[in-house]
């Protein structure tokens, strides 16, 4: 089982190793004690278990508790490092940007209900044409009025509902 996630691969390998170890432990019933130890790389004690019928059966039953640790030690040796404490990096959730209309409404609200195209460009990072098109859509819908600044002549979009 190949996986791009090293932790998932390690956990699958460890789970399979434990299951196989328990199956080999059952060899004790047929006179083959210690097979689970040999499988997990404990050669000397595996041979001793085989010769003494699992330390006269007592060691074999104690190994029922020790098999998970034996399997984990062997898995670490196979992988060459300890991945049991490996933490996955949480996925970064990237929220979609706010719709342009909402950005412009918030900007107008911060500017007492008045907005210029240049202010929209600076605040949103969009180009002049995009901001102007969105403001025209808002004008056509009746939510925005267009006026000119009496001193500079700059086109100002007024959001009557947002004026204080």
C-alpha cells in the first residue's frame, strides 16, 4: 500500500505488522512458539521461545501484551525513524475573497457613504475599469447616485443609505 502521506503509510504498515504478529503468535498452538518474535526481528529470544515452547507457555502469554510494542519497534527500524509522533499539517483553509460589490460597499460605509473609483482601486487592488463597471451596475440598480466634487470635478458615487 503506497501512500503519499508518510504517516498514513507508517500507520498502515504498523497495523498490518501487529495483525501478522498476532497470527504468528497462534503458531504456539501448533508447537511453533516464538514465530511472532522472529517476525519482529527478535532473533535470539525467538529461537529461545521456539526451543522452550514459549518459555514453557508463560512467556508466550506475556507476549500477548508485548506484541504491540515489539511491532512498533520493528516498524521504526524498518522506516529508519520514529513516525509515531508525526503530526500532520492541518490544511490551510483559504476563504474566497469577498465579492467586489461587498468590498465597495464596506469602503463606502467607511467613507461616510461616498466613494471614488480611485479609492476603490486602492482598496481592492482591482483595475479602474473593473471598479467603474461594478459601480455603474450599482448605479443602474438604483442604490448609488453619481455626483461630482464641486472643487475638483472628480466623479463621486454616493450611497445614500450609508451616509451619516
